[in-house]
C-alpha cells in the first residue's frame, strides 16, 4: 500500500472539472485509489464520492493506493494534484 498527503492549493478546492479529470486518471489504474479528508473516505473512481468530501483550499487530504500498479498510480495522482489542485 502506498500513501501520500496533500494540502489543496486551488482557490475553489476540488471542484467539478479537476474532479472529473482525477476520476478519469484513477480509473486508468487497476489499483484501488482512495481519498480521505477528516476521517471521511471516498473512492477516487467515483465522482460523487470525491465531490461529496467538500475538500476546499487549505484542507489536507490523504490518498491511499492498493493493488498491482499502486506505485504508478501514486506517482500519477501526486503529479496531477500538484499541477491542478
């Protein structure tokens, strides 16, 4: 299992456009990709769960990856977050 923490820097937080892109990215991996904020977890492959977290600027989120391609998934999602959120 891989894990990393990230503090949202986008002024709008995790909103529709980047959330949709993150779901698309997560679905490209076999591994389970989960996000957690303040004890609430969501599957990154499901947009409603992701949007339901209400992650805003300044919130810390934790991503966890588990599966055959967890290393690649972790790297790709980490890069995506730094570039988009």
